[in-house]
C-alpha cells in the first residue's frame, strides 16, 4: 500500500509540474525568409551586316557572266583576297551578342532560281554546265584554306570559337555555271551563316 501511494504521489507531482510549465512557457509564431534565385543563361545569338550582296555590283551594277568567279570583296568583285585574308577584302561582319556563348560559324549557299542564271550548288566548290561552286573565308585565315560553302551541311568556316561581344569580318565567292546565259532577269540565292556552340 505504501508503494502504491508513493507512486501515486509522484505521478500527481509530475502532472502538477507539467501544468505549471505549460502555463508559463511562451508560444512563438513561425517566421520565414525568402531567397531570390536568378539564372543568367548562355545562349546563341548572332547578327550579320550587310544582309545583301549584288554579285559584280560594285561597278555600276555590271551583269554577271557565266564561267566566272565573283568575290564579295569591297576592293573588287573579281579581286580575290590576299594570301592572308584581311578586313578590307571582307564585305560582311558577323557579331556574337553580348552574353552569348562562344560559337563556331558555318556558311551555306542555296541554289540560284528565277531569272536567266538558274544554277545548282555543286557542293564541292567546282562549277559545271548547270552548277556553281561556292566558298567562304574570314579575315585572318590563309585564303587557300577557304571552306566549301554547300547548299546544306557545309563544314564550319570558323572553328576557334567567336567570343561573346566579338565581331568577325568574312566573305564568300561564287564560281558561276559554264553554260551560256540565254535569258535575262535577276536570279537569287539565299546564303545562311549559322552559329553553333564551340
């Protein structure tokens, strides 16, 4: 009986202590802090100027002949770049946008349609009866290492990684078909310069 009473007394004491503590301990509200997460992505973005080229157009818009080579060279439509291509012999300027990732550059030249100089890209740089050859090159490269510009699937012209906010001067050339031209009218082609991550 004494042991049972003792346990009972202890249990009652413990309950009283818990009740007293519960009555005196403060209760706090939850608090929080926000964290702003930012992400500045790498991306591919280029611009190219100018976006037109009239072949043999420097001297009074002269007509284009068959079996001839024309260069997008501000120094002369029929003037090849020097052994080491320089800025002066490059018509085009490509710019890799600020914040973009470094990129390699590839040039494709589509088939000519409409008018009297319809011709198909040979995709090997040579010209033939109804085909033309095309090449691309850039300032600073050895001209003899110029790159074949195919209709699709060209090898990259610039492979060392154009940096963000950097510019590159470049040009191209067209070797026209060998068949004689028998009709007038303007023929057009679309050349595309494409950036891929280096």
